[in-house]
C-alpha cells in the first residue's frame, strides 16, 4: 500500500522506529533543538553506542538527520517525515470514519419487510 508517496518499506521503517519509547523520545528532543549524539546519550541510562544505534534507526526512517560538525554528529528532527507519518495516520483515520459512517447508514436503513 502506498499512501501519500510513501512506499511500504518507508512506512514500515517509520512505524518500527516510532514503536520504541527511546526513539520517540529522541525525536522529541531533536525536534525541540538540535543535539549532538553525545548530548542525547546523556538523557538515557544506556551506552553511547546504544543511543547511536537508536539514532541510526531513526535516520534510516528519515525521522532525524545527522550532520557532522567537527568531532560531533548533530542530530536534527525531521518535521517533514513526521508530517508524512501524520498524513498516513489521517488516511487510516478517514478509512475508519468512512466505515463507521457506512455502518451508521446500514443501521438507520429500515429493515426489509418492515413497515418502518
């Protein structure tokens, strides 16, 4: 299924990345302000390498971008990728609203053979 220009692989990467609490938190931190991977590692009770792996997953999903500044890698949240994920969820929500509306229409139809 391709929704809003996202391939199945891209959608899988986005939602697999966002399925983890630490990765969602990293996205939130980097959306507030850019941070180095070292600064991000200071927020979590895990190794620097583990935080780097979380950032790599987020980068593959295009939810964050990294740029090298001297010896540091600076991580930025990618609002465009989050917007596309939100559009995808909106599309699913519309499917459910349409289904609920259709169920409502079916329930409001008079039964066949009844006088109502």
